[in-house]
C-alpha cells in the first residue's frame, strides 16, 4: 500500500500530468476571499452603556462592510471620516451636534449607507463650504432619512457617481445669501438621485453645477432665499413632481441642455425679480404638465432655444410668460392661461417662437363651426403690458377705462405689439392637465 502523502499527490494530477483540479481549488479560494468582507460583517454599537461612547471611535473601530449602530442621544462631535464601505445607522433618532465648530461627517469610501441620524450646528465659515454630510469622489453611497438642522451646507456631494439622497429633512436658518449655503449641493456629479427630501431656509434649496444624467423627484423646496432649485451647466437631467413654494424664485435653469421638467408645482414665488421658473441660455429641453400658481412671473426665458412647453397650467400669476426676443424655435402648445394679469409679454415686436392650441381665459373670439378651436386668432400680448415694462408706475391705471380702450384697439389692429406672436388656433375649452 502506498504512503498517504503519495496518494494525495496522485489525486492532484491527471493521467496526462494536468493540474485542473488544483486550479479549481485556487479559484474557489479567491472567490471566498472576495466575499469574506460581506459574509462576516459585524455590528459595532455606539451609545451609553456600549463599548464605544463616540461615533468617531465606533467608525474608526469598524471594518469594511460592518454596521455602526448609533443609539439615541446627543453626540457632541465633528470631523467624523468614513474611509471604508459600511452602514452608519441611527436608532431612536440620535443627534450629532458640532457646536458650530465644523463639518460633521465626511464620506471618503464607496458603498457607504448613512441613515436615521440627526445633524446640527455645523457653523458658518467664510473660508470653507462646511457641510453636515459631505460625499467626496465616491460611488454607490446613500444618505437617507436624516434630519439636518442649522447646517451651513446640508448635504454636499462632490465629484460622485451613482449616489442617492432621499427622504431627508433639511432645515436652515439663512438670513443673508452671503452667510448661508445650500441645502443639497451637487458639484461635478453623474447619475445622482435626489428624491423625497424637504429643504427650507437655505440660500438655494437644491443646487446642481456640472451635474449630468441625474434625477430629482418628489422634493419640496420652500422659503429659501434665492432659488428652490438652481441648475448651472448641467445636462441630460430630469426633475419631476417637485414643489417649489415661497422661494426668492422657484427654479433657475441656466446654461444647460436636454433638461426635462415635468409635473412640478411652482407656487407663491413673489418679488420684484421673482419667477416660478427662470430659463437662461438653455436649449433642447421640455417643460410639460407643470403648474405655475400665483407667481410674479410663471416663466421668464431669455436666450433659450428649441424648448417644448406643453400642457402646463398658468394660473393667477402676475405674468404667465415673459419671453425675450432672443429666444428662438420654441413651441408653446396645449397650455392653459387662466386668470393671469398678463398672459404673455415680450421686449420686442419680433417673435421667433410659435404659440398654438392654447386655452386663454380672456379670449373673446368665437367658434361658429364648433370644432373646439376659435375662429379668430388670439394676440396674447397686451399693449398695456409693454407700457408697464417701460413705465412701471403706470400699473395704477390697470383697471381704468383708458387701458381697456387701448388694449381693445391694439387687439383689433396690432401696431405696437408683436404681430407674429399669435395663437392662430386658440382652444375654446381648457386642456385637461395631468395633476400628479
């Protein structure tokens, strides 16, 4: 009988001297090593009566893929850095209070999940953009179900990929733009999802700069000093079903292209230079099934081309739309204009965009053939609107007989208003818009 050692060697070789079984064993060992991190993840407990009393110590003690479970209480600390993939989760609404001393949590690793924590009192700085939570050059991270109070910047996402910011409540105490930051701030990112957040009391509620292929949905942004949502140089993004209320201005989209804006509500954005939606130098974008209610101006647009503006509600605004003469090849169709002081105004007799098949509550034409389309074209730009643009104090004459006479005369025979800015097929009945 052969020795045992000889038998083991014989099992590792084939009749032709091959080593296939040995290779398989090695591959299985490599696969096991790769899955060990997640298969044997541990839980690190932080809180009163636990091994770790501070979150910083608990995070430092955790290995890759561990869960750091933070129990209820107030933790007076800042400068927490996460450098490994892990879950940082609060139980019982724990709060991290930085005491106005600096940034609280900085994430420097991919695959970090932050949930159920409170952050407060980051402190204002004129030297750095301090944030309650900052993600830096990471991917596949999540910040969800957190509450942020009195943070300079709330959640700051820089140079990140495929991350999610969801269901957070972010409350600032902004008084002046120069001393306040943004609630959710994205810079040089791609494929980011911002969904279900509530942001109030900041400079901008949500800010996008150089952000591409990202999605904003179901957020409420209100009572922010400047914009509820601010886009700069950001392409191929969508924002849907959001609400922007009582901001300095609702949303600004600037120097961007291929932006889809659907099903949003722009409400009560009032002020001498306030808009529901400000569009500046954008192109190839769509504005569909939004509601503009009681804003100083529903949409203000300049230098914007090839936009599709369809099936929107313009309701009880000061101005429904202000469109400047440097806008070209835009289509405004199937919208409802109801109860606005002025439905449309412009700064020139030239017009390079098309209006058709809209409903105008102040249309005075008729439909003899009853096909649902007015037989007389509608000129939506009132002469008095142009007068106010030149002489704002003339607003006091708004309801005078004189104004009614000049508007009627201009409607019959346009001389000062743009003759080509006309809806040749006005609707007799309002469009039924999907109210999401």
